[in-house]
C-alpha cells in the first residue's frame, strides 16, 4: 500500500487568521471539503477514511442521509430553529421518542434537562445540581478523567496540560485512582472507602462522584462491571450522588446505547452530548432522577439550549435503537476491529503494543513515547484519520462511525496494518 503524495492544500489562511489554540488541524494538515458516512475528501479530492468520527460526535456518520432528509424537510417547512427553552413541536417529538425508545425499555424515569449545547454544559449542570441537592461542595473524580474545558468540568479533569490552561487554581475536587490504576492487586474502591471513612484522611464527604465507564481521552481505560457496581453501592451507603459522564461513550460507542448498561447500575445523573444530536449538531442532555430535580425555573439556563435542529436529528437517530439490530451490527464490527488489532500486535511483537478499549472505541497503547503519534502520522499520510489518547498520547485510538460499511472498515484496518508494519520497520532501523 502506497502513501499518497498529492499536493497538500494550503493552510495559510488558518495559520495567519485563526488563534494559536487550534489543535486538530495541526495534525491533519489539509482542507476538508466533503464528507459521507465514514469518508472525507479535501479540496484536492483526496479521500480519507475516518476513524475519528468527530471525537465521537458522528456515531451515525457524516451527512447521514436518513437524518439529513428530515433536517432539510424541517428547514423547508420553516420549522423553528432557535427557541431558548420554549415548548416546540421538535422538542416534544424528541422527548417522546427518547422516553419510548431509550427510557421506557430500561424502566427508567429520569427527567431530561437541556443545559446548553455541549458536553461540558451537561457536566457543569450535573455538578451544580449535585451541590445544590446535598449542600456539599467537593466532587470526587478519577485519575485520567476528562469531563470538559470550562472551569467546573476542568476541575474534575485529570490531564495536567489541560488543567494548566485554566490559568487559575481549580478547586473543590479530589482525585481517586480509577479501576486498575495501580494494577490488579490494588482494590481502588476499598482505598477510596478507607479515605472516606477516616476522619483524619483530609478527604471530605463529597457531593458527588463523577466517572466514565470507559475513559476515552484518558487512554481507553475500561472500568469493570463489578467495580462500577461497588462504586454505586459506596455512593448509596454514604449519601453521595453518582454522576456518569457518557458524553463520548454513549449513543452506542461501546455497543449498548449507554456504556455502563452491562453493569446494571442506575446513576443519579447521566451526562450525554456529542452523538445525541445525530448529525454532529450541538445538543446535550443531563438526565436527572426526579427526586433530585430541585431546580428553580431559570436557575441554570443558556441561549442555545433549545437547538431544534438538534432535536430533529436526535429524534431520527433514535430510530436506530428501536430494535436490537443496530447493536448487533456494532458488536460485529467491534469484533472485526479486535481481531485485526490483535493480528497486528501478534505479527509485530517488537513494538510491544497492547490492546485497549471496548466496542467500537479501541486502540493500541505503546511503551515507547511518540510511537502512537507516529502511527497516526503514517496513517494520515496513507488516507486514514485517527488520533491519540492518554496522558502521554501513548494510545493510537480507533473510533470510526458506528454506521461504517464493512468494506470501508476493512479497508481502513488494512491501511492501519500497513502503517503498523511500517512503524515496526522504522523502530527496527532506529
């Protein structure tokens, strides 16, 4: 497989006019122009297979035709687009669909809050309501957690680089070791319980514990069902609210609609965003157990919490979940990814790659610094988009749209294997 050598479109406009804070365009140095499901094309008509999916915002692919048709029809009918939190037909349809397709089959009765259009808005609102309900301020989070970039969310995010960007002290948070952080020999729930029981530990009783069932940005660390069950039990015993951040892992990324479903837990608050809008449209939800919904009207608001295009896209996307067929397709594709990655690692043992992740968010972690980043560079040069994750960018992460065609998935995995072999050659000759 040959690396593509087409001329790269100029990045001058972005380098001259856009803020230095830009990130992804520094790694993916081209100007994208068109997209369809799991493929992108740049202005030079060069094709890329997308194993990135908008950082998890495009579970249903780019320009999903089924959802696009609904959006176009809604616009042509002069449907309301902006409405603050006023009642609209689009919101009514989404709430009804979400209740029937997602909540009712699970026997859940969460109230749905629209806190603002992004994931960090969902987290901020969950932190606020937890503090309001309990009267306590501290929130426990976990090593390698990522919950957003606004100050409250950043305070419970572990990454030192991102925390430093706050420019100020980030307070009212305590970090505990995630499942497996110290290896299999250390019981991190028991460790946390000991600190909470000991009046001399310096750890106050928190308002909430916020957790990801799978840490996406933190390195594809997966919490076991047993660990999540014990965490929920600990919260119940001590009157602590459990917040489950399912922003990147929800909407089927790990197989079921929610990433924690196999554990059987029912968090007090659930944060959703990214793919809940169906089409890459901004939308976020905070699911609140009814007895905790003690907001006063307007106590938490935002100008763009009524994104009706997001409601339309989200309603149509929920059609995928009316039967078990879509989940079966996800699991089949996940097995293909696992088999392919295991084959690559087995054939190139010198790279010491290990498998991480779950469902359709999997990756290879490397011991040697810079290897994951180099693999992503080689892949992009060969027409495959993927990114790194982990505190030291040590994991090359695969996150294709859930709707990716099997043929495109196999093509992308072949490109990745070619690049993995190339990486091994480079390492051997270094």
